C-alpha cells in the first residue's frame, strides 16, 4: 500500500490522470536531477497517466525548458510543460479575442504570446485593452518607462504572469516580477491581476488543456505558499515533498495543509 511520510494511506494517488509537478526542489535542485525522478516519472506513465511541469517563470519559453530538462535526462516534450505564459495566453484569448494587448517581457515571452494567437504590441498604444507583464530578464529602463506610461495614461486591464518577488540564483536571489510590479505600483498606483501560482487560474487552465477533472489531478511541489496553496485554491489534491524549501516545521505552522507529505518524489512509486 502507498503511504506518505505520516503513514497515511495515499492509494488514491494511483488513480490520478494528471500529475502537475513543480520543478526546482521537486524533480531537481538547480541543475542536478534527483536520483528518483526517472523512476517516479516512469511509474506515472505505466499507470497511463501524464505529468506536466508547472512553472511560474515566464522568462523562459517551453522550448527552453525542454532543452534544460533533456540535459538532465528527463523525458519531456513541449506538451509536458505548462508555464504562466501558457496560462496567460489561454486566459487572455478568451477575454481579448483580436483586441490589442500591450506586453512587456523577454523576446521569447513576446514570441510565445504572438504564436499563441494574441494581438501584441510592445510599444506605447492607447488603444490597447490589456497590459500583460512577464518576468523580464532583458529589462531596460525604456521598457519600464513605456509600461509606466501605459499604466498611468490608459485604463487597460492590467495582468502579470506571476507574483513571485524573488527568483533563486546560485548566490541568493534576484528581483522577480512581483518586485517589478511593486515598483510600477509606486509609479502608477495600479496593481496587476496575477495569473500564476498561488492563484488557482493556472491550474484550471492546465486541467482544461489536458481535459481532466479536479478529482483526476494532483499537484506536487516543495513550496507551501505557491504549489500547495495553488492546489488548495483550485480544490485539487496536493503533495508536499521535503526535498526543497518546506520543512516539517513549516508544514506544521502553515495554515493550509497538503493532503500528503513525502520525503521526495522517489517515495511516490505508484
Ligand atoms: Mg519549487
């Protein structure tokens, strides 16, 4: 019988059809894949289920991610990923069919939005109906000031792909999109509607794309405030792994409890 860290019966995980997996801290640590990752992913496939890596990071394209995980020996193609950019395209397509959207982000972010069928401008345009920001690792002051002008002088609905304040790097952290939005709030008085984790929207969109129900889905991750909270907000089963950020003490103290706790994904052999 499959049991979790607290010896709780976790057999229902065997019936899941979609495994939404966080990446850093869950299947690898920075650039080193965890020993049990391949066996875990194989066991999902042998149960005729699917795994999709879910990430808030909108600075990299899905193609970039495929390359990154292939180097680590992880089997994945483009449809094994769902980024906050994918979720944004799905959401904005429904609301702004054909309408002009001002976007700021990396060149690969802008390309993904256009390839996804959105009508995008990256220059100031008063007629834009929406503003969408991604994590811009190619940020310039000119881009920032154009976005500021869009926010200050138009009533376009304002979105950002994800709310993370910082992004981990090998020496600590760099400011992420949430920090940029905080600076823009100081300039414009406006806050965005966030799309990525911990908002449930991202998971709703992933389930919609994969054609599965909440009951058939599970979210697995190492962060309580994003992975576990997003699953909880979306009404999906959650698994917290202890291979990354969250410790047992954090889990005890955090308001939202994961359905299951495992030391790492290598312990979840279906
Ligand atoms: Mg993580």
